[in-house]
């Protein structure tokens, strides 16, 4: 009798908190959830009681929100030189991306958790409203600091939109078909990746009526479409508010995670740029960040309703996916931010033309992502897509380390197409693979956590690349016969380099740019190698 009492107590606790208590339970629950899938109504939208027409209206509204969020990931990439020139602040311009990504990442698991408590529809609406507010503030910014803080607010809203779209799709279609429909969101992301740099470059031409501020004002014109469609048409089950779950919300874990991640990101961004690496502020941020993350991991074993159930890390498949997502994010966003800068700095392209440089890579993404979704829907496989995609990503990342002023544009275009195909396959494979690994009640949580880990990788990728690039650039410029004022122009006002310098000096500066960027390419290659190893360690589950 005593032997029966303990399992009954554990099941009761699981029902109350929604936790899985061991890695064996995780495997069994995932298998059990798959057994009932053939009995589901496979029509799109049937799970939420939507007609086919309303389903596609909802998908359109969700993807409009996804499109605008994706645009804000990279629309500033080609606008950075112009914005920095206007505010005379190129040295901290990387925070235009990092500031957005920090809050974007940190709110992902929070939105997922609150979505389970209050409903994903209401949390999506809140995220959209915050995103619109942040966009308005960005467009009206009067200084670089104001713009950075406005991007932080924008990231809080964007994180909710991005994370919840990928979860809401699972509320609308059967799990086996999730990959196919998430591939639509991946396609939208690829479109935004192409359009973002182009729009950023076009808006950066400082026309009389259109300036870089329209990188953000465009959201005010289009976001209301997503908001109205969500309010009117989206009808998914809303959980009954559970006061006990609200009471047990993991506040301490949330504070520790946000504080720890923020400290580490500050340390990486400050080191070598604002302060020396041995500066007490940098060392303190590193120490504080690691300490808070240790506290977070320990506390999650004791929390009644943890933000990150420890059992997830006891699953080899999920742990491997977490590592793979981190390095995937670092490689992907590093490429998106610095490929345009390579074309602008080394090839001397305009802001608009440097945005076109990403077109081949995004074309590859638009090819790889839907194909991976089709493979998952047809054969019930997802991680196989990630394995193949990771191999392609590692191969091309290695070739990109050879890029210099002598690299032909044709070679760069071919390599960017192939790496895009690989990255598209990885994007779908890892996300859907994580959803295959848990039972349906935990899909929202695992989706939020996986996207959180990827976005943290995004931030680290950009921050470390920026640190490597800026440090080497500053060091190499001192070997040229330049005055401090000339070095200041090179660091703070890139567009003026072509007009201020010529002849041998101009070629020397371009060579310095190329060699400085090369250090970052090696970092991205290391990330792609780690992605390949991590994805290979994940256990394939056939649905």
C-alpha cells in the first residue's frame, strides 16, 4: 500500500503544476501524446473550431505581426551608419540591435508562462500594443540613448508576438502538420529578412520626406491590421484563471534569469568597447551573471511552478536542442548583421545595395524552411532536417572565413544561397523537434524556452562579433598614419570614409575593415561547428 501512495501523490502534483517529474516521464508522455494524434480532426483550424476561411484570416493576421517583428530584427542593420552619423555615436550603435534582442529574449519564457495562465490570445494582444508603442517612440527619438531605450520597449512587445505566434499555430493544427504551417512563418521571416535591409537602406537615404525614422513608423501603419484580426477572429481555448497558479508564479526564478542574462550581456558588450576586459565593472557583471544563473538553476528544483522545469535538461534530446538553438542563433544573426556591413565597408556599396547582399541568403532560407516543413509533415521527421541544415551551415561558414576585398561577388552570392538553405532547414527542424519531444500540454512552454535560447544566442552572436570586430579595428587603425580625428571619422562616420580618403590610404583602410571582420567570421564558423555537434546529439523521434 505504501508503494502505491507515492505515485498517486506525484500524479496529483503533476496535475496541479503541469510539471513532468522525470526524464522517463517526459519520454513516455511524448510517446503517449503521439498515440492519439490519428484520432484528431486534421482540418486546419478544426482544433479551435474555426472554418477554413477564418483559419487563413487568423494565419494572415498572425503573420503580419510576425513580419513586422522580423523586420525590426534587421531593418536597422543597413541604417546603422546613417543613424550613427546623425547622432555621432557609432561606438555604441551595436546596442540598436542588442538592446532590442535582450528584452525580446528575456520576455519569451514569461509570455509563454503567462499565456498558459491567462490565455495566449490576450497575451498576444498585449504584446502587439507594447510593440506599437515602442515603434512610435523609436521613430520620434531625439538621441541615440532615447532610440536604444525605445528599442528595448519595442523588444518587450516583439518577444510576445514572435513567441506566441509559434505556439498559437499548435492550437490551430494537428502536431504532425505544425512543421508545415510554422514553415509559413519561417517564409514570412525570410521575406522580412530580405525586405528589412532593403527598407532600412532605402529609408536611410535621408530624402526630404522619408528618413531612417520610417524604419519604425512603418509599424504604426501596419500593426493595427494584426491587432484587429486577432481581436475579431482568433478564438482559441482560454484557461480558467487559476489563482493558485498566479500565486505560485516563479517570480524569483524570473528575476534571477533576467538579471543573470542581462549581466552577462552587459559584460560582453562593454568588454573591449566601453571598458577594458579587466575593468571591475566588466568582471563584476560576469561574476554577477554567472552567480544569478546558478541561483536560477538551483531555485528551479524548488519552485512550485518553475519557469524552466529541470526535467527538460535531463532529456538528452531537449538539452541538445537547447545547445543547438543557441549556436544557431549566434550564427544566423551574426550573418544577418555583418554580411551587409561587409558589402558596405569592403565593397563600398551604398546602404541600399548592401541590403541587397542579404537577398541570396534569404532566398535560401525561403527554400530550406518550407522543404523542411514538408519533410516533417510527410515523414514525421524533424531533427533530420536540422542535421542536414547544420552540415550545410558549417561548410559555408568555413568558406566565408576566406572573404576579403578580392572575393568575387558571384562566389559570395552562391555561398549565401547555400547557407540560407541550411539555416532554413535548421530553423524548422529544431523548433518542431522540441515540440515532438513533449506532451501537448507543455508545447507552449517548450516553444517559448527554445526560442528564448535561440534569441540569447542571437544576442551573444552579435555582441561577441561586435567585440571582436571593434577591438581589432581599433588596434589595426593605430598602425596606419592617421590622426586621432581621422580614426574618429572611420569609427563613427562610415559613409564619410569614401569621401575623406583616397588612393593607397583608402585601400589600406578597406584592408583593415576586411581583416577586422574576418575575426568575426571565424567566430561564426565556430558557432556553426558547435551547432552541428549539438544537433547530432539530439535524439530523433518519428511522429
